[in-house]
C-alpha cells in the first residue's frame, strides 16, 4: 500500500512568519510530487510540483524534495491570512500505473 | 474557459437506487480521475483513465463503475449505493505524461446515501 503521510495539524502561524508543511511517502519509486491547496468547501488547486532533489521556488512558496529520506516539504514565506487552507501533498507513482496518492492534508491557519 | 464540470453538485438518494455522476472537461486532457474525500482520510482515488477506453482501479474502487467512451467525459456510476458511499466526490483531469499529477479538479459532488 503506497502511503503519503502528513501532520494533520492544525498548524497556526502569525502573519508574516514562515509556515513549514511536511510530508513523507512510502513508495520509493515515486518520482513526482505535488502540493495542492484546498480552501474550505472548495476543490483542490495545484500550488507547486517538484521532481528533482533540492529546492524549487515560486514566489513565496518553496518546495523541497529529499528522495533519500522520502521527504517532501512546502515552505510559505511571509504567510498571509489568505494562505489559511488545507495543504495536500501528493505523490505520482512510477511505471505504467499512473496513480496519484494524496496525504490527508495539513490545516494551516495564519493569524492576523 | 478551461474547466472541469460535474453534475449534480448535491445529491441525496436512498440505498440501492442506481445513480450516475457526470464529469466533463474541455481541455482535451487524456488523463481523468475520480476521488472521494472523507474527513481525516484525505482524497482517495477511485478510478482513473489514461485515455479513451482505458480505465484502471484506484485505491477504493469497490462499489463504483466508470466508463470512458469519449475523451471529454468520465462518468462515475454507483449501481447500488450504500450509506458508506456518502462522501464528497471530485473529478479531475490532466494532460498525460509526468504532469499527470498537475490535475484540474471539478467543483465536487456532495452525495448522501440514506
């Protein structure tokens, strides 16, 4: 059973701080990893993807991947109240079965 | 506007009454998928399709059927719904290749089975 694990939170940070969201995965064959944001009552939307070891930056967001440790993280710099949402980590399986496995999500609250 | 649409958005039904939830995308995506979302369990994949006439089971396929006769449509069929299928359902699509993880989600269908 391929698993993606996330701390469910809730995680609270003050406005302007760095929010750090973590994720581990069990399938060592997974090659691509995705972060989705889901506001309450809405559908998930893609924030970032990463497939190479190291960091990938996009605006206030930085995704980090360590394949040796099977660990993915998302850093949100200068957190804003509008960043308050549930963040879902997902791993795409390798090979012919192209399954996307999601973690249960981390609820983030940014306090004004 | 590029989008994934689902219908109905809300549905209350009774045990055993067959139902279909439709999903359509206008982005010419090869890959389509169905998920259910339950509190504390996150998104779980039910079925996915990598192209027309090609479907595969996800992690929780029991009690569901799908078909992919056209590229744009991917309906989810519950032949005999049961209360444990009460959930929030999402359809999603993406281009094929490694970017299959970059999925566009529909607005969701909230299903209640009494």
